[in-house]
């Protein structure tokens, strides 16, 4: 009996339980196995705008709510879903196969939301607010929620949803669904996490590889800046490095940004930007590598690329049109790469096949990526995408390796040639040394002979030069002596005349004294006249003595000792002496003398005798020039010689001018050369102006310049520097 009761109990337990009646809108999940990418909870959702906490309860009657598919794009859903808060409810029950498994729920929403299961808060993402502009999404897309043992009972999944306010420029945001929910089994979730980590690792490896290529090309450019292709290749490799680094960052689930715009921009826009810009720099690199000049095609590709990126970025490359535009733009760039490679191949440039193969594989891989994406074969998309990035870079690396190998081989050949040439050079050098030794002995003999001849010629030249200098000095001294003699004649005539008159006055005084009736007033008058004549005799005698003293000073050898000198007095004295010297030779010559001396001119440290010789030479040349012009000019010509002084910043200027014959430009260029003269033979040695220039420039640190116009006249300008004390005194 006991066994019978046990069997009856077991039979009763084995009877199927009476099913609880389910609401008509309950979604039953009968799948035995979930898809690899999770089960999308699409059907059975109901939506209602507003906010009421009672809507989270499982017993709430939501049959009057609207039905919708939250996986649809936001723009296809009711307007009130993205303008204010609302609730979504899904009533579901697991089938027999799923009720016995451990499930995980992964929600994702483009806004802030709270997730309730059977009235209990299961998860909260972000901060909800009735105003969409104040909603703050958390965007933690890696959240996975463990669902407790659901069994075969009916459950209610309620979502309190607050949409986020998208920026006006983010046109493509409306193409994304507002809320997605996927169910995973624990093994599936672990498999996805592992695969995502693998994606991140692959992108990290690629980022490191492209980073090394970037560094390599930058080093090449640093040591060879002339080859700018390395700089462009560095940019080409650096941008994929950033792209892969960004993708690795996103693959690790690092999408917790401050706004949804940043997430979408980082996850969708930047990788496309970087990849397209990378290929554009690759085109520039090939132009530089093959030696072609970028033209309208290259700049047109940049324009198309920028317009594509600018036009597709607001849609976040989520529409078919924007993705197609990106694909076409990138395809055009790769076709240009192939065109350049084919053109270089026809020109038989070295290493073209390697680079062309890399870009051809990249183009085919890009076509395969789009084809596999359309076909839905997602597991093959990533390998071909990586090959799209890696193949051109590997082609360039192989090309560079081949270039280095060929360069090394060429260097070895050149080194061998250099060694052979060095051996030949050493042998030739030895022969040259022997030949040079013999030639040196011959040259030493010839040099010794010619040195003695040159020494004799130099001795004769120095003697001739000394004679010419002495002749110039004697000529200058003769002119000075003639001027002094003519100048001293005037005071001597006065002395003689007044002496004769004084003798006559003494005779008259003696006669008056011999008379019996003497006239005292007459005697006093005669004595006064006599005293006046004696005073004039004394004055003119002193004047003659001064002229003689000046002649003696001029005739002495100059020591070159500098003393404070009054240039105004010096110029006036030597102008008069030069004029009188010329009149001593030609009594008929007369000239107008103009003087313009600056008042308050400071004293200049100078050797007065040397500067006097320079002035005498310049005045003599000026009188000679006006005398020559007078012989050919008409009656209205007035010979004029002038001298002026002026103080400039730091120096004193003396200008000697005349209205004589003047000099042409070719004569002015040679005027200060030794032995150059324009005077007839016997009238000048050609050393006067040369010596004058040396006295001013070398002896006094000044300058001597000439300005002349043929047939108009000549001006010589002397500039003598002031001492520091004289400058301070003048200031």
C-alpha cells in the first residue's frame, strides 16, 4: 500500500500544472537558443506620454496605451516620445528552454531612464527631468543586469524614459533608436566581452604599429629634410595610429562622455575623418616620392574629402547616402594612388610595384568591407577593415626596406671604387712628389735670381719715388716761398717809404731849430709826424718778421705732433699765401676770394704744418684750374676760389671750391692715385693729392673727398674728427 501511495503521489506531481491565464498582450519568448548578438526585445512594447509611478506596477492595465517598436529610428516614432517624459511597458513570459537559463539584460538609451522589473527598480541611467534640455544621460552602454529566476511566469518590464535634447547641428541623431534592450545568456555575454577585448587588443596593436611607422618616418625626415616624402608618410601613418587608438578606447567600453553628441562624434565621425585624411596625405606622399607636382586633381580630392566630411558629419555617417559619399571619396583617393603608381611604373621608377601592390590590396579590402557589411557577414568585416589600413603601410615599409637595401649595396660599390681610387691616388701622389722635388730645386734657383733682380728694381723705384716726392715738396716750397716773398714786399715798401718821409721831417726840424726865431708849434707838429711814422715803421716791421717766422716754421721738418689748431686762421693764412704765390709768377692774374668761416669753431687736434701743406696744395690746384679756364673763357668769366668751415656731428669740415675747368668722372676716380696728374709734363708730379690724402686719412683719421663737374668747377671736402673734449665743449 505504501508503495502504491508513493507512485500515486509521483503521478500527481508529474501532471502538468494548470496554466495561469495570461493577458492577451503577453509576449511569449519561445526561442530555444538566443542569437549571438543577443535577443532584441522588439515586439509587445506599449508607450504612453507623461509620468506616473503607478505605471511601473505589473498589475497596471496598459491596454489603452499605444504600441511601438523602440528599435525603430527616433524620427519614425511619435513626436511626444522625444519632447517629454514617458513610459514604456513590455509584458513577456519566457518559453520552456529560456526559463531554465541564467539571463542578462543589456539596456541602452539615447537619454536618461529607469528600468523596473515587476514593479521593482532594477537600474537607473542618468538623471531624468521633464525638460529635455536638463536631462543628463550616463550613457554607460556596458551595463549588464542580472535577471533573477524568471521561470515561466509572466513579467512586466517598465521603463521610465526622458529623452535628451540634441544639438541643432546633429541631424543624424534622429536616425538612432531611443531605447534598446537585449537578452543574453551568461556564456554569450562572456563571449561578447572577450571578443570586444580582442577588438581592443587588435586596435592597440595596430595603433602601436602605425605609431612606430610614424616615428620611423619622422626620424628619416629629421636626418634628411630634403626628402619631404618622409614627412607626408609620417602624417599618413600617424592618423591611422590615432584612429586605431580611438577605436581601441571605444572597444574597451570607454564611452562615458558628458553628452551623447561627443559619444557619437567620437565613435562614428572621428575614425572616418582620420582614415580619409590619412589617405589624402598618402597621395601627397606619393607625389613627393615619385617627384610629381601636385595639381588640380590632388587639390580637387581635398575639396571632395572636406565637403564629404562636412556634409556627412551632421548625420554622423548613419545614413546610406553619407556612408556612400564617404566610400566614394575614399575610393577616389585610392584610385588616385593607383594612378600615380601606374604612372611611376610606366616611367620605370624604382620600387613602384611594392607600393602599388599595397594600395591595390587596400582598395580591394575596402570594397570587401562594404560588400560584407551589405551582406551582413559582420565577423569578416573587421579583418578586411584592418587589412585596408595595414596593407598600404606595409607596402610603404617594404618599399623603404628595399630602398635601404639598395642604398647599402650602392654604398658598398662606391666604397670599393673609393678604395681603388685611393690606391691610384697614392701612387700618383708619390710620382708627383718626386717630380715636385726636382721642380723645386729648379724653382729655387730661378726664384733666387729673380729675387735679386727685383731687389735691384725696388731700390731704383724707391730712389725714383724719393726724388719725385722731393720734387713735389720743392715745388710746393717754391710756391710758398714766392707767396711769402710777394707778401713780405708790402710791409718792406711801407718801411722804406716811411723811413724816407721821416728823414725829410728830420731835415725840416733841423732847419727850424737853426733859425733865430723858432716856431714851437711847427716843431711840435714835425715831432708828432715823426713819431707817427716811426710807429708805422715798427708795425710793418713786425708784420714782415711774422711772415719770416711763418716761412721758417713751414720749412722745418714736421714732427707730426698734434696741437690744438684754429682751422679758420690756418685756412685764411694759406689761402692768402697761395694767392700771392701765383701772383708772384703772373702779375696779371686776379681772382675773387670767398671765405665763409663758422663762428665759434672749436680747436682741432692736428699737425698744423701738415694740414697747411694739404691746404696749400688744394688752393694751388684751385687757382691753377681757374687760371686755365680764364684763358679760354669769355670776358664775363670771374675766377673765384672759396674756402668755408663748418662743424658737423663729431668732426669739422673744410670745403675748398673753385669755378675752374672741373674734372670728368674717369679723372675723379684716379685723382688720389700716386703719380697721376692732369697737368702738362714738368708742371706736376702727381704726388700732391696722394700725399694730401695720406696726411688727412692716415695721419689724422679724417676723410678727403672730391666733387666736380666738368666745365663747372670742383669742390674738395676735408673732414677732421673732433676730440672727445672738443665734442663736449661744443655740446
